[in-house]
């Protein structure tokens, strides 16, 4: 942080997984050549842990002029990213073995390539109610396939159709609108312990439309729309947020594809007994999705106390209820204790709830970053396979699922 005294952020990253070691770097320049233009880039090399061979690369490049103040009227952004690697989907400490119609199990392993680019400009209108209108162009190329020579033709056909994202290459135009009330409150001891956090109050309405034209014979022209509505109240020290989103893709001569419905309730109670109650409930439902998504709950991904990736399905419902004690300082390090109860299910048709309880430890080292270290010790009380207590680091809501979709509909 503040590298060379110029507010530059720079990092070298190591990400150790069960199958790979990612080695990468990240750089953020908040002001390029003294202008209000931001540049950020990241590049990662993916090595196989067994063979030590290079197995893929990933990264992004962003150049933009974001909104630095509420009275700013123009902003723009140009973004490109790539991700090319072999993907292995684990359940617990081993690759998920799928039950195929051909009898022999099929390991959930595939080669994945995703290239994306987008450029947009944004104009802001209004004073008491701000309206951001954006327009631009986008393009992408996505492909997924089983590793060559590992499956029979019948297994590969079934695996591709049932579990892998559909290959697609398209380009087109995008338009977005964002409406919100410029009313904020600054709080502490919410998510980042003693660090200040800004919360926008009142309404937030977002909508987007993408018109895509195919660049290959495997896809068709489409119109994709999404909308998200959020309202946040702060009364008597209580912070309550209700939000919901929906999305669909429309193609000629068929039912809407990629239908998705998300609803979430989030509440932070006033401080009492030296802490506060935190409640988060999320429902995420998908229908007729071309990308064949699979959601996992357990271990590090929500539902703390359950076995890693114990539950899987196209949809999920998840509730997290915890009491967070107020943080205390130990030699400039902030620490807090949490008691939690999680209940949820990942499902295709009918949810079967699993219950967990546990104790969590939160640690913040403000000299290094604003990320809070989270360590949880949980015990599963019910569900398909009761398990012994387990120690995990996790979030109460799966990362990259509902929260991102709610705040930034595609």
C-alpha cells in the first residue's frame, strides 16, 4: 500500500490449491501521469502441483476514469481479461466423480478458456437523485471441453451437455442505467472491525441490456436483460438492506434462457452487550441456464461447519445468523469473536436444509490491508451426512454469487 509514497498498490500473490499453485502480481496506479485516470493490471501463472508444468494463465487490464465525487458528470472504462486453464472441481480433497449413464464415473475435469473485453462511457444526471447512464461495446470468447483422450465419445458428449458451459463467441452493444440517492452513513464495527465503512442509504435501482451478435455457428443473436433493486434503512443504529435481482436472455423462437432470480435480506442490529447481531438470508434460483452452473456449499464457501463442498446444486438458499462481539485492540491488531448459526441447501428441485453452529475469530491488521482474517470452528447438526467439528476459513455467503449479481447485474 502507498508504494513509493504515491498511493500505488502492488502485490506478489501465491495461491495454493489442491491441484495448482498460482503465482502472480497485481498493480494499481490510481492516477496515471497525474490525471484522474486509474490503471490496474494483474497476471497469474498457473502451475500443476504434481508435474510442476505450466497449466494456464489468467489476468486482466483495466483503464478507467471512475466517479471520484458525486458532482462529477462523466466517467469511462475499458476492460479486458483472460482465463485459460485446466479446471478440476473438488468435493472435499478429491476430484468430483460424476455418475454417468455409461456406468464408469467421469472426473469433473475440463479445459476452460474465457476472453472478455468491454468499453463504456457514463454520463451522470441529477442532483438529489443521481442517474448514471452508460453505453458501450463488448465482446467475448468462451469455450470448455473435456481433456483430450480421457473420456469415450459417449462420456464426452454427456459430460459436455450436462455440466460444461456452452462454447460461445459474440460481440455487441451494452447499455446500463443506475439510479440512487446520494445519501450515505459512515459506520464502524460492521464488516471490517474498526475501519470506517460507507453505506449508501435509500433506493438503488440498476438495469442493463446487452444485444449480442454471434461470431460463430454455435451461438445465436440474443437480447439479455437484468435488473436489480435495493433499499437500505439506518434507524436507531440498525442497518437493514433488502434487495432482489432478475435476469434473462431472449432469443428468437424460444423461451427465455439463463433465467435467474435472487433475493437477499441483510441486517446489522444496534450494538448491545458489546456486540451486534448480523443476519443474512439469500435465495438464488436459476432456470434453463446454458452455462450449466453448479453451486457448492460447505467448508470455505458458506455453510460454515459442513464438509468442504458437501452440498451441490443449481440453486441455493442460505441463512447466516451470528453475534459479533465488538473488537478489541492488541498491539495495534484488532480482534473479535463471533458465534454463528448457518442453515442452507444447494439443490436442483427441493431444498434439504443442513444446520451448522460454531465459533469464529476475526483478526484485522490495518498496517497491511483492509481484509479481515476469518477463522471458523464449526459443527454440523443435521443434513445428509453429519460430520465432526472442523476448522475452516470462510464467508457466510458464497463469494462471487449473489452479492456480485445483486450489486452488478450483467
